[in-house]
C-alpha cells in the first residue's frame, strides 16, 4: 500500500481536527490521510478487539513503513498491550507521535516517551476522574505534547451527562493544566452522530473554554471543526489593526485594556497565519 499524499498540512501544535481511524481498516488509511483532517490517528486501542491487536498493529506498522504518516493511539500504560505497542512502534518511520489512552499520571507519559526513544511527542488522552484531577502532573511530564479529553469514558467513569455545564469542569481543568505545562490548548472529545449543527455548537463551546482542537470519528466533520476553530478573515483584520495601532503609538500602553487586547490580537495573528487565513 502506498499512501496518497495530502497538501493539507498544519503543525501538530496548532492542529484542530484529530481523526480517529480504526487500525482494523487498513484499506481506509490512504483515503483518510488525504482528508481535510489536520491529523490522522490510527487507533489500536478501543477500536480493536483484543484478539486482533497484533494483526492491527502489524498493519499500522506496514503502512507507516510504506510511506504513510500518522499518529497512533496506543493502549494505556497499565494494559497488557502497552509494551508490544511501544516495542513495535519504536523507530518506525512515518510515526508522528502517539496518543496515550487513559492517561492518569505523569509517570505513564514519561514511561511512554522513554520507551519510544525519548524523541516522539506523547499526546495524553485523559479519560477518567483521576486523570482530570491529575491533569497538571500529566501536562508537566517529560514528553507531554498536548492533552486530549476522552469525554465518553469520562462520562462513563463519573456518571456525568453530556450537557455543557457538566462537561465545563473537566474541559477547563485540561485548559488550565495545559497552560501551566506550557502546552498548546487541549483537544476536545468527539461529537458522536451526524448532526453538523450540533457539531458546530459543540466546537464553538470548546473554543469558548480555551480548547484548540477536537477528536472526530468521521472525516466529514473535519471542515466544520476546522472552520469553527480558526480565526475568521474579519478576526484577522481586527488583529492586524490593533497591532498596527500599537506599533504606530510607539508601543505605549494607554490603559489596562491594552495588554489583554494586544495579547489576543497576537494570538489571532499567529493562528490565522498557521491556518493560511486571509484578512477580510
């Protein structure tokens, strides 16, 4: 199998859409790698029955060695499958990094980072009450790259509903921990189902809380997520105007609202340039 390349590339620290792809479907790898998703994550964890772990992992390694490039969601550190995952993925060309399932401590992240040669980024998928409460430890661990929210498993663990108010606390914990750890904004859990208006609403809510990406299970969701999680051309024009006025003033701060506004303008400019957004 030889993957078809995609020109749609975003630096992973800015990536908005993280598409989970079952490792049992190698026939879809090429097509989905060329989708509008910023990142593809080949899933050898929840998407694979325990009896098929070895064959699914072998298909992933074969595709990566054949020229494919993707992340891989591996089994959690306490799983009996974790060791085989890191052993067989270590040194494989095309592996961009790993998503560590069910991360609950910084030690688990550091073990994974070390086992993979202390070179590949580890995206910690936080899916439990313990993981949320220890999010700062996870975010500050050696090798931690970004945090992601396993919202479905979190709800199962805690009994919480999917309502925005119930999900605000764990999402905000991940945002705060990411800031303390010096990481990019975290990645929200997936919106399950085919309703694009619901997906749009969920993505707006995530952005409002400070999250910068979203897991998804369907490539058709990528354009909506990418749109909502990017600055608009109007936003970019506003940011450029604010920064221009600040420069024209000789960098003089006039009142207490200046620095927050300038900080926001700089952030919008950074993201607009990362996503190739043109000013309106």
